[in-house]
């Protein structure tokens, strides 16, 4: 994973160790035991971690080619998303919202690194066709690392700033809360009623928010699972 905001993004190889421990919820489909769909997705180079929507379409994009965004059918056939991610020069991370209506992404643009939200335009049968115009929800001062929907209107962002790693709790169309973090955090996912978010470090330590600090909750974790369907309120 790049810590500079210029090198390749945190990439995904399309395979999973069957003994890996998954933290929370149910895995979001892109971490399975392999198979035809994983193989189809993993043929692409420099992928950011894929995301899957509630309709069952996995989404995949090379970090250095935002125009090459595709989704996959149940028969593992690629669906080219017309125009890819507009205005992006690089993609660091992305996730489809739990209701399947929007895509959130950390991108590099001509105006700098930022988090954007884009509406998903679908055919009458639910097949994704293209993305609408991106709405910038926050500007980043450093490189983007990971993004996740924490609820239906809030994004969790792992990014760099001049002090190191920062966690941003960003209300879409509203204010942001900035939280300090461990220096080795590489992933974020929605939490539960007792914690707004879960974090994962490079060495597999799971952190949850207790009071004003992040506390280790488990070790040996490989994947932060994403619960599909309606997000918690």
C-alpha cells in the first residue's frame, strides 16, 4: 500500500487464505474461497479492493485507471461502467453504499486528493450502467488509504495528514470529525451499536472505538467484513 498518495493503491490479489479470520458481519462477497468470479476479477492488474452491491454485482477498478471501472454479472461477465469514475486520475479505495444507490471513493484529481460520492445509474433490471456526477465530500491533505460507509449518510475514511494517519468521520453534505489513529491502520469498516467503526492494522489487530480512544479488540484478523443490506441507523 502506498503511504505517499502517488504510488499504487492498496491492491487486492483476488485470492484469500481459507484460514483467514474475518472480523464482524458477513463477508461482502469479494473475499470468498476463490472460484470463477474471483478469478475473473483478479485477472486485472493493480486492483483496489473490490466492492459488492446488494444486487450481487462485484465492482472492480485498477487504481491507476479509473476509466476501467467494471461490474460483474452472476455469470462472471464484465459490465463496463460508461465513463468510469469521472474526473479521477487515480483511485485509492471505493465502496458501494449498503442500499446500492451510491459509490463512495477516495480519488486523486487535478485539484488534489478527495473523497467523492457518485450516484449509481442502473437499468430497469438493476444492472449498473454508469455513474452520475461526483460530489466532493471532503478534501484530503495527504494520501487516501481506505473508505467505508459507516451508516446511510456517514463515511469513514483512513487517510494521511502531516501528523500521520487520521480517521475522518464524514457526514455526506455535512461536517467532519477528525480522530487520531494508530500509525499502521490500513482498513476501516462500519461498527455496531457500541462502536461507530472498526479499524484494521497492518499486523492484523482489530481496533474499536471506546470513549475517546481506539482500543485493540482482537488479533490475527485478515479481513474486515462488510454487512450487506440496510446499514445501521
